[in-house]
C-alpha cells in the first residue's frame, strides 16, 4: 500500500519535473535559435589502430616478436631442464657440496632467464606503445582536417556513444587518409631501462 502511494507521488512529481524541463529547454532553444548547434563527429579510435594498414602491420610485427621470444624461452627452459635431469642422474658422482653448488647455479640461471624474458616482453610492449604514439601523431592532423571539412566543433570516440550518430561517423574517411599517409611502421623493442626513463 505504502509503495503504491509512493510510486503515484513519484510519477506525479516526475511528470511536473519533465514538463518544467521541456519548458526550460524550449525557452533556451528559442532564445538561442540564431546560434547554429555544434556538429559532433564520431570516430572508432580502436578501429583505426587495429584495422588500418599500419595498425595491422604493427600487430603482425608484435606477434612475430612475441612468437620468437616464446620459442627462445621454450628452448632455454628445455636446455635447463635437461641439465637438471643430467645432474640428478649423475648425483652419485658429486660430493654434497658440489651437488648443492650445481643446484644453486642452475636455479640462479633459471631465475635470470625468467627475468630476462619478462624484461624483453615488456620491451616489446614498450615498442608497440611507441609505434602507437607515432600513429597517433599522424592521426591528429587528419582529425583536424575532417573537423574542418564537416564544419564540426567536436570529435568523440565511438566507445563513448550510447546510441545513434551513424551519419556522423567519420571512421571510414579517417581510415582512408591514415592508410594513404602511413601504411608501415617498424616496431622496435625498447629496453625496459630506457622505457622507464
């Protein structure tokens, strides 16, 4: 009973507030009728970075670098595992101190290898980030040109659009211009030390 009454009161209050808002919007619209509304363009930023020719080229290079690093990691891990097995098989030939020293050396090399692989993975990602920054530098003037071309005052990412705006989407135009101006880019892994500076 209480909820039903509260719902009716809310509905009545909402109706009054809506009417006031519509009147205010109507008044402000008529007051600013002479001023043209701002044209807002929409672009799929993620699409530009992943679907453009240069974006696909960067992705391919990053995958190749990551694949080569993964293969190197597997090869080194297999070699270390084989060495550990060899030590286990020959443990009767070593004194306890020698066995402990060999185990400690092997463990240290394994840890060093894991750290090295992690640093190189990070270096590949830093290289990708640098490539993306270079792509962004080419995209910026393209956006300025398209804003001028369409007499628009604002450009927003499609990820922030909840509905509509298909006729205002300039992704295809921006993609065509980006493909003309930049189709390839070399991804150079960056050492983690250089990336953190």
